[in-house]
C-alpha cells in the first residue's frame, strides 16, 4: 500500500519561526543536561513555553525533534566554518580538520551528542525528510572543505559519502566508549585520504 507524498510545507511566519527556535533550544538544553531520556515532550513544551499540542504539530515525536536539533546544530557549525574555514593546503587535510572541529564541539556536549546520534539511529521512514536534511548538510560541510571549482564528480560524491559514514560510525563508537579520541581522529584522517585521490582523478569525462 502506497501513501500520497506530502505537499510542500508552507514557509513559517516570523512568529512560527521564533516558536520553532525556542523548541529547538529547549530540546538542546534538556538533551545537554541528561541525554536522550531527558528529552520529554511535555518538558520541552514547558521549557519552550508552547502548548504540548503545538509542539506535536511541529515535531510528531521525540525522534523528529532530536534529528531536527542535529540539523540545527549542523547549520550553526556550517555558518561558523564558513566564517573560519580550514586553511590546510590539501583537500583531505581540510576535510579532516573540519570534521575534527565538529567532533571537538560534540565532545563538549557529550549528552547532547548522544541524544542526537541515538535519534538518528532510531529514525524510521517517517523521519526520512529530517534525516535527509542532516545528510545533505553533512555533505555540504565536507564539500565546502574540499573546495571544488565546480560540481562534484560521482567518484567525489562517493568519497564524501564514505567519509561521512566513517565520521558517523566513529562518533557512535566514541559515544559508546569503544573507541578513544585518538582512534577516532586516525580513522577520520584515514578516510579523508580518499578525498585527495578523487580530487586528483575525478574520473572519465571530468577535468582534473
């Protein structure tokens, strides 16, 4: 049985955007204090000063809310990186430094990091839109660090996906206590070497 695609959401008004911002701030605050279990929808509503029914209209579940919180955190990171981009000469080194800056930011908020990553892990098809947005943001952050002159070649996009998957996996193993920080950094830097390979040889039909 198929379902009809949802129509595009109407742009939020200024008041609605402010309300959404308060909700995301409350989500990050509660998650930062106690992780995934500390984010209870009723408490989020109270903390953000919105009605519980209104909160559910914005975010149908805690998983939707926390994935949106990760999207919000990534957007802030993206803005910061654009103001202070990495300056290393090699694309792989720029990407590695970008992802390590993101990792260090998450290290400062381990409960928040754990809550967001758990939400991504628990997300089902109903959260596809939010998960896809997180994926696109991660890709955009990596591509900015690569510094291509034009659209990425398929091989370059594949390398970016491998790097993003490695970063996500390394974050999970660190959060679970199965990988120390230095191992996370080694794994990320090793995966980022693929960026240099595909940038030097973008594939047939594409200028190097």
